[in-house]
């Protein structure tokens, strides 16, 4: 025990010394972060107050202007505000503006280190922002923030650091004492055995075999190291600028360049034969919209069903083609299916069975045993393609959507070391609804071959865990949200999908005013007509009929909009071989014609239905030309159309009307959230959108654009890849025997 204490006491002192050494560094970082936050906050305040301040100055209301500035300082951190109209004039300011701030000497406050001053109240942060006002083009806005909160935050941080290192010292000391005592006991037992002549004929394989009491200690030690590593390496993704470079950094840093393989049914590029020429199309798919920029950043392999009439003509002998054509960044591997396989696996089991089952859209799911057999065979075919495309024994495989529920377990059996991330793009129903499926157990077991299983919302995660708990003999940890089946652990996580940010410059190249004029001209509509837009596949889950009825109800309640408002619906035909989809398209076309017959005024029909495919550039031009976008899905995983409309509106105008049954409604509360089944509520939302002031449109759109920018598709993929990297480190750590160093990952 004395030997242990001689080691433990210096260790504790060393850890505490390190803690005190870290504190100054933490103070510097806290100050730097605080200054950066206040700079951003000053920019936001400046952009917000210029317009009302200009109005007050135009009206000659000097006292009202100063009163307006004084009201701003009621904010907890805003200490003083001033406006300098000219360098040689005194500032219009609140009484609290420091005397050393003069209009003729503002340059001293714009340097990198000159924007902090001391006062009796404590340190103050000074920010000078240009504020061109009417009659004063060189006007500047001075914002002074109270930084006393930094000292309070620093004290809390110091206290937290001290507690962390104290706890760490206690844990390490306890482990050291326990191991020292066990080692001493093992050494004494070994010496006694040696003196008795035992142990001379054979040597135990390792320490755990020689001393069985080490086994539980080894397990506990590994768990402790795992938890410490997780705590120390936890990343605050709010500090990361999520873009293609950040994603590549994760792959080459956290994952050391491991190969990434995406598997989906739909391919990102389709080659179609048109006469003697081959045309290239990009399908109307939220999945493709989300994943395509990820693959351009990762340079991996995308495995998909080759469905185009000219797809076979464009691949090499390994069934691969480099894409995008204009600047190849990754490989597209095409898998060929027979007409029978496509009919059974895709049109049958996936889209007549799983799709209506999961969407609960009042369409009865159909399950046939022959479709199930094709579904199993196609999943096995794609699993073999994954093995063929894997460059290592431990690739990262991103399995996409309900077409491949069996694929994760099949890949796990062929590549045991692979990290498999499965993302389910559609909703997951409650256990009672999912029990309708005759093959529920097989689907759940297939999905639980994943290392990580992702859904758009926490609600869908909870539904999946509940379904597993009711259906399988598996261990469910609801606190950690993990499922253990057959000794293999699957983490169930929420990853809200998003879109590329910033949007591709090419699809925003056409000026907004030109988009508005061209769209009205091409469709024979008056220039002053207000436009609504809806963009969907011709699918019964998208609520297109409910959308049309809302437009009809608007015209019934507010007939003054007849001839002044037109709703354009882009609806790309989809799954036209399925009878339900054929009937749905017929019903939509008939409903649009019926409404147009009753409410057409001055040659303007209220609904313009475009049942054809549109390229992304065309869709974004419609978004930019419209006054509102209506997303009325009856049940949806996320619905990226809502986020695409927000991304297209760089003018910060336009109104988004959004169904409460979409995942996007949980992320974009600034939209007008509606129940698509309530025609009166939807009509009221349409009227509100058409009459909403420009200032309110701008406020709502700014908030939504900020969220889409921060939570973009690179962040969605990055979070999954970071979780995969952490899981791989944990697995390597747990597989490493005590006393050995983890071996480097195989390349």
C-alpha cells in the first residue's frame, strides 16, 4: 500500500498542476469566443436597426431616434449605442456611450485588438458598422456591449475544469491502487507456486489466464478508457463550418481515408436513349438531392440500379461510369435487374408493400410471397456488389432507404469488419401498423445488421425501438437507444437530412426578376399575378389533392383572388406501372380541371398542373419566381422541397406553407404550419401568405435560411461519419488485450 501511495500522491499533484495550467488557456479561448460572438451579434443588430432608424431620420424625429437607440440598450448585454452621421459632428447616442468614442476617431476601434476598452463597469466591446442613411452615406453605427458576462463564464469554466481534473485524478488513483494490489497478490502467488515447483513445465498464454481475477478488472478498465476517450474527443459540431472540405477532413482524418460506398435503388444520373442520341437526366428524388453532393466530396462508389435505356452503353466492363460527366468525382456502379426482379422487388414489395405501410396514407399495403422472394434476391445481388467494390475489409457502407432492409445483415455476413450506416428516408410506423407486414421479423433482423441506423426524427427512432421490443427477442437499451441482437449492437440515431449549402451557383445564376418575368411570359400569365408553387412526385402521400382543395377553398372564401392568383404544380410522374399511382394521377388531373372550370377569371386558371419531369435548374427558377411554396404532404420523412425553396430565396422573400406531418416542420417553425386535411386552415394560410408584408417575409425567411445553412447536408453526413469513426475506435479499443497498444487501422 505504501508503494501505491508513493505513486498516487505525485500523480494527483501532477494532474491538479495540469488543471491550473489549463485555466489561463481556457480564459483566452473564452475571451476569443466571446469577442467573436459579439462581433456577429453587432452585425445582426446593425442590419436590423438601419431601416427603422433611417425612417426616423427622414421624418426629422431626432428625439424619437435617440429614444429608439435608448430602448435598444434595455438588452442585457448592449451597454450603449451611437450614430455618427459625419466625422466632424458629435454622435447621436445614449447617455452611456463612453466619452473616448468620438465620430472623428472611429478608425481606432476597427483594429483586430483595439475594440476592447476598460470602464468602471468592466471591459466593454466596441463594434463600428457602416450604416448608410438618407443624406449621410458615410454614417456609422457604434455598438458597445458589456462584457462582464465573460468573467462569470470564465469562473464557471475554471470551476468545471477543476472538478473534471479532480475527478480524473481520483479515478486514476483508485484504479492504480486496485491494480497495484492485485499485481502484488499475483506476484506473491506466483512466487509461492514457483517455490512449490509449480508452473515450471508450462507458461500461461497471458496474464488473464494466469490470474482469472484480472478479467473483470480488464473489462472495467476498457470501459473506463472508452468513456474517457469519448468525453475528451467529443466534438461540438456547432464550431465546424460544414462544407465539402470539412467532410473530406473527417474521411481522411477521423476515418483515415477509408473507402465509402453508397447503396441506393435510384441512381444519381440516368442515361436515356432519345433517337440516335443519349440524353443525361437527374431524377426528381430527395435522396439523390441529398447524397449527390456528399459523394462529390467523398470520392467513393455509388451502387444503384441501372434503369436508363442507355445505361448499359455508357459503362465500362466493370459496369462503372465516372460522374458527374462535366467533372468526374466518384464512380457510379450500376446493377442490372431483370424485368421480373424489378417488378417484384421495386414495384411490388417496396412500393406496394413497404411504402404505403410506413406512410399510413390510407392506401392498403399489398404483400405477395413472390414479391418477397424477388426482394430477397435483389438485396443479395446488391450485397455482392458491395463486396466487389470494397477496397478494404472494413469499408464504410451507407445503405439508403426501404429498398434494402435486408442488405445490412447480408453485408455484415460477407464483410464482418465493415461499418454499416443505414438511413431510412421514410417514416417508421408504430408497432401495431408495422405488424401488418408478414415479413416483419426478417426486415427487423436485416436492419439490425447495421452498425448505425438513422431516421429523420426522434419520433421515428422511438417507433423503431418499440417495434423491435414487441417483435424480437433482443436487448433494447432505451436510455442509450441501442439494440443488441445476436451479440451485435446497433445504435439508433436521429439525423435530420438536409440539402447542399450554399446552393450550386449555376442553379441560382438567373436573376430573380428575370425568373419572375420569364415564368409569367412562358405560361401566358399577367406580370402582376401572384404565384404559388408546389413541387412533388405524383405520389398519393404528397397531398396534392388536398393542396388543390385548399386553393379552391381560398377562392370560395376570398373570390377577389380569382384571376389574381395562380398555383403551379410540378408533379413528375412516378411508379406509373402501379395501378394506385395511375388512378391517383387521373384523380389529380380531373380535380384540377374541375376547379379551373369553376374559378377561371380573365383567362387565368387558378391551377396550372405540369405533370412532367423538370431539371433542378428549372425547379429553382420556379422557386425564385413564386410568391409562396405549399408543401402539403400527408406523411413524410423530411421533405427537402421545403428546404430547397428556402435555399432558392436569396432575396429573403416568399412564404413557405408547410404540412405539420413532415420532418421539416420540426426544423422550420417560421413557416406557416398547417394540417393538410383541414381545407379551411390551409386556405387561411394561403390568404395570409398572399397578404404578408415584405418585412415579415424577410424576418421569417432569414431565420429559415440560417437554419438550412447551419444544418446542411454536409453536417448530416458528417455527424453519421463522426459517429461511425467513434464506433470504430471503440471497437478497436475493446478488441485490444490489456497491456497491448491498439494496432493501426488496416488500409
